[in-house]
C-alpha cells in the first residue's frame, strides 16, 4: 500500500515536490511544461473572455437585426400608404388598399376585454397567495396550478375554445338576441382572459410578499380589519407593481396569435359589436402571410408585424421598468 | 351604534375574504375543464397504430401522427443545440460583468426579446432563412424557436449565477485557476440546477409554439428527416387539422393535442420537482 502511494507522488508531474527538486533534470522538464501550460491557459482565458463578449454582442445584434429587418421589409408599404395606414378603414388586397384600422381595433378590443375579465381573478390569486394564505399545501397547489395555465400551448386553448367555448357563446348570443355566430371578438377575449391570468397573478403575489410587515402591523394595531389593511396598506404600497403586472398581461394579450386566430372568425370588416367576428393584427399575419402574392401585400402584413413589435416592446419596457424600480426601493 | 359599525366592518372583511378565495379558486376551473376535456377526447385515439403511422388522406379512417411527433422532436432538438450554448454563455457574461455598458445593452435586448410576439419572430426567421434558402425548411423553424428559447435560458442562468457567493469565485482565483476554469469548473457546476431548470422551461415553452412555425417549418404530410425541407410538427398538425372541416382530422388533432399537453405539462412538473429537490440539497 505505502509503496503505491510513493510512486504516485513521484510520478505526478505537477506535484509540489517537483518544484523543490527543480535542480534535477526531470525538474527542468516539468518546469518548461508548466510554463507552456500556463501560457496555454492564459491564451484560453483570453479566448474565453472574447467569446463571452462576442455572445453578448450577438444578442444586441440579434434584437437590432429583428428591428431592422421589419423596418426594411415594410418600407414598400410605408411608402405607398404613408401614415394613413394606421387609420385606413379598408383592407382589400385585391385592389391594393391597405388600412390597418379594423385589425388595430380588433386587437385593442380583444386585449382590453380580456384584461378587464382577467384582472379580478389574477388580483384575487395574488392577494390569496400573497396575504391570506402565503404558505400551506393548498396555496402551493394553487400557485403551481395557476402557473400551469401559462404552460398549456395556445393552440390547445384555441382548439378547446373552438370545440367547447364557441357553442356556449353561440347559445348565449341567441339568448340575448344577437346574431348567433359564436366565433368572434367575445369568444377570443374569453379564452385570452384565461390565458393571461398567471402573468399578473405571479407578479402581484411577489409584490404583495414584499410589503413590510411593520406597515401591516401598524394598521392592525389601529384596529383595521383584514380587508381594510389590504385596501389601505397593501394596494397603495404595491400599486406600481400591480400595474406592471397588468401591463405584462396586456403585452401577452396583444401578441397572442394562435388561440385568437382559431376563434375570432377572421374577417377584414370593422367589427360592429363585441360579439361580431373580426381580426387582430397577429391573426391577420398568421392567416394571410403565406397567401400574400404581391410585394405590397406582403409588405403591408410586415408593417402590421412592425406595429405589433413596437407596441409590445414599449409596453413590456414600461412594465419591466416599474418592476425594477419597485424592487430597488 | 358603534358595535353595529364594527360588525359591518368585520362583515365586509369576511365578505372580501370569501370573494377572494372564490375568485382565486375559480381561476383553476377552466384549466381543469380543458385538461379533462382534452384527455377524454384524446386518450381514446391514442394507440400504437396512432403513434407509428402517417396521417391518412381525407375519407380514410385511421392514420397516425408519426411524422409530427418525429418532426417536433427533431425541430426542438436542433433549436436546443443552437440556443443552449449561446444562452448559457450569454448568461455567464451578464452575471460576470454586471456593470459594463455591453451588459446593460445586452440585458435590455434580452428583456425586449422576451416580450416580442412569437409571430413576429416567425416573420423575421422567414426573411433570414426561408427566403435566402428558397423554401420552407425545418432548420428555419428551429432557428425561430431557438430565438424564443434564448431569453428564458439567459435569464435563468444569470439569476442563478448571481446568487452564488463571491467567495466561491475568489477561492478559485486564489488557487491560481484561470478565469475560464473558474467559470466552467466552479461556478457553472454550482449553479447547474438553476441553469438546467431554465433550459427545461424553455423547451417546455417552445414545444407548443405554433406561430413561428407557420412560415418556417410549414408542415408536411409525409415523414421527413431532411432539415432543409418542410417538416411537420405537433402544434402545426393540431392547428391545420383543428381548423379543417373533416371529422377524421379532428380526431387526429384531439389525439395530438392530448400527447402535446401531456408532454408539455410533464416537462413543467418535472422541472418544478427537480428544482425543489436541488434547492433542498443546496
């Protein structure tokens, strides 16, 4: 046993003993080896640092590239329609008239309706998990289930809505005396509302967690009830965080494509009511992109993509700013 | 008088507590409905024949989704190969250089990319790859999905590595280790759980993405292994068959939805369990 340990020590080239016995010929060999190796490592270090910088630069280039590509490919349409593109009321590819107003209106209607429906639910989840029951198996289960809502693919939401939600909406419409189509802005808003619950909920929950407990305790000691504490302390304190959560949900809703495309009914007319079929910017692109047969048509669709990109980027940036300012305070 | 007012306030408080609990639990109802409905509609369609055969043309019963299953796997695999090294390296850069100007811009770009609608990424991939190469291809779909994976991987890598104590890094440097070995042999192994869970989450997210594949991978009714040709994938198959008017195709789509749903949910739940287990060990 002992002898094997000895030979191991002797044969290990980078062992400290080698440095002590550097006068011996084997010692000089291992020294030059070591120097060579440290040079190699210094070089590798430089290469590694450079790779990291290149990767980080590539990230910036990627996003700039996305923006530049969208702008370049939509110049044709920007030139031919000008700024009037945004409020042109007709979209007629056959006659080369491109006005995005019906789609912008459809996008805003579905997104804000969905937001309106989902806010009470996501705030309820946030308050439930942040204030009433922060721990315990049930709140853990609820938290994980709500997060799973975001995990289900949107095409599956769309398919389910097509098979289950649309007939329900249709019978509801015939009851209240609207033309029973089923497909339309109302159905898409409903399914969108389900899909965007988790975004505002999880952000709101973490914000409510951060409310200092001495603030809450001060209110309790003044005799406030649970609800009064929530309304007078927690909501004002987390105001900006909750608002940021709404913005992030809105960003999701604006860009959501598949579920909306499947249930909105796809018509280029201006929707007359919230039960009428319509189209959103994303769904027009999804439907017509591969059918666009002349350059101006294609370019008009890309301009829609550009508008969508800019709007979602601005909304997301404002939301992120608010969150980071809140967490830094 | 006063006691009445107190009673009113307590009653109000109880009412809002009840309302909150009711609304919070109501959120889960649609998810449960969707899960049950899809499992019921889909599980009966799934059998060996369904998994190993190609879809039949309209009018013939039977047929399967082998091409979509394989296509999905290939597209996701290629996307992961592109995105994982890139994302982890970028995350390392962001966590190692917190204050540099490039890190600020890079972080901003990650934030922007996270919010970009998937359909816009599809358009961009179309102009970067499909048009120059002269046709729809699985590779372009993979690139589009890789772009969508990046922000999640970068964020989770950065957040995990930020949490590691500086003393780890300093201990490595004190031993005379060069920078790349400190990062690759000390820091990354310590944060591997967070990085891996980010990777899994990103895979789970892109597994169900349809919009970027519409103009890139495009879909294909046959079995194909060629990365430069159109390829079918599960979400695309669901979208195409669900919006078709034929009942046979709807059945195929229900089966495919069921498989996709189980796949995505299993990935998510597995990630959660994994991170929880590792957190306990840390």
